[in-house]
C-alpha cells in the first residue's frame, strides 16, 4: 500500500481539492483507494456524503490512531491511502508526515503562500522526510492555481525554497 499525504501549513492551498481529485483518478485507474480525513474541518467527509457512493472509502482519523488504521487498511487490500491533513502544525500533521511514503505540499504560486510552505519544508526536514532521494520517504511541492492571466512563474521565487 502506498500512502500519500497532502501537507501544507497554508490554509486554502488546495490540499483537500487535490486529495479528492487524486482519489477519484486513482480509483478510475484501478487502485483500491481510502481517503483519511485528518482535518476537523471535514472537507473530504463532506465530499464523501455529497458523492453518495461507497466506491472510495473516506474515514475521519486523528494522529494517534493513524498508524493502526493504516495497518488495518493494508490488511483489507487498500492499495492507496490518501491523507488530507489540517493546515496547521500539530499531532495530525506530524503523524501524517511520518506515515506517508510521499508528502505533497501544494502551494499557490504567490510569495506569501510560498513563504508559508517553507515552514512545511522545515517540519519535513525535522522528521527526515524532505527530498531524501535515497529513502522511500520523499516530499514534493506542487504549484496549485497558477494565475489565469499574465505570465505564470516558471520557477519558485528566490528565497522561497
Ligand atoms: N486548482 C484549483 N483551481 C481552482 N480552485 C481551486 C483549485 N484548488 C483549490 N481551489 C479552491 O480553493 C479553495 C481552497 O481549497 P482547499 O482544497 O479547501 O484547500 P485546503 O484543503 O488546503 O485548505 C477551495 O474553494 C477550492 O475549491
Ligand atoms: Mg482542506
């Protein structure tokens, strides 16, 4: 089972939106997907209710219960667990970062949002999960919502890494 976490300390960066999109796309291509909603805001629990379909499981879970839940999902044949994480540092985000094979930190390509996502990078570095190419635990940043007009930035602004 692969575990992908959407982590970013910046609220509104697109974690829940991309997590739901990835869940639907992976389901369509044959994965047995389970979404774990770790955010008390419950965006993906609401998404599940609105979809009214049980093809993609969505479970609410806090940080303390996460490791046991992942073990049990793997035992049930889930092939992809997607973690939607609150936009604030805490037990849930730390547990998710540690458990994930891949951490993805979406960010809008604006200076303020990129600066906020630098804190996420620091948190990932502290648990040894940032861009460690020789480990199975890696992290990535994803530019979300590029400008609809004008020229989209081609690279991260200097100092935002
Ligand atoms: N690529 C996108 N294009 C347009 N709207 C987006 C995109 N990604 C996110 N949004 C919108 O931005 C808002 C915040 O997204 P959300 O996924 O809830 O962020 P987060 O989970 O990081 O707080 C929502 O209204 C969502 O519909
Ligand atoms: Mg969210």
